[in-house]
């Protein structure tokens, strides 16, 4: 099992209508991920993406290469690559959370999670355990 986390900046088109564009991204991601046995979570917040991909190293790298070429992203930076014992999102081809439209999410009540996300999106170096804790937080609290 292999995990990769990256951040990226959304294109101007996405900023104009994030809900519609993210829905389109997720529809394609779910199909591609199911075909390649990849799971994960896509978080969108104020023009930035943070995504966890998990599966075989080959499959995760193939999907990441497609993402890296996608014009809807820029400033893509991998912040975590590692072997793992298990998946965090084992039953979700691609979970998502658009924090711009979800105002009552548990995330907004958790200062630690907010700080970790902000640090990731600002390109700061973040401990891998904190990054994985953030995704674990979303798995537990996301319904």
C-alpha cells in the first residue's frame, strides 16, 4: 500500500464556480480510481486542493501524473510519499470535502486540524504524522 499527498492551486475557472468544477473533477476521479483500486480524499479550501491518494505505488503514480497535467491545477507539490500498512479511506474511491460550502463541519471547531491544513496549503513543511492525522480526522468526522 502506498500513500501520496499533494497540494495544488485551483485554476481561475474553478474559483469562479468551484462547486460545479469540483463535482466534475470528483466524477472523473471516482471512475478512474475505481478502475485502478485507488482511494482517498480531496479537500478544497479557498482556491487550494489537498489530496490523499492511496493504492498500489504504480496506480497512485499514474493517477498523480494525470493530475499533474490537468490545467485545472497549478503549483502542484507532493508533500508526502510513503509505504503504508493500510488505507485511511478503504471504502471510498474518492471522498471529498469542499470547505468553502460546508460551514458546519467539525473541522471548523478543531483548531489543530485547521492549523495543519493551513500549513500544508501554505507550503510549510509539515510532519507526516500530522498530515495523516488530518486525513484521519476527516475520515472520522466526515459524514
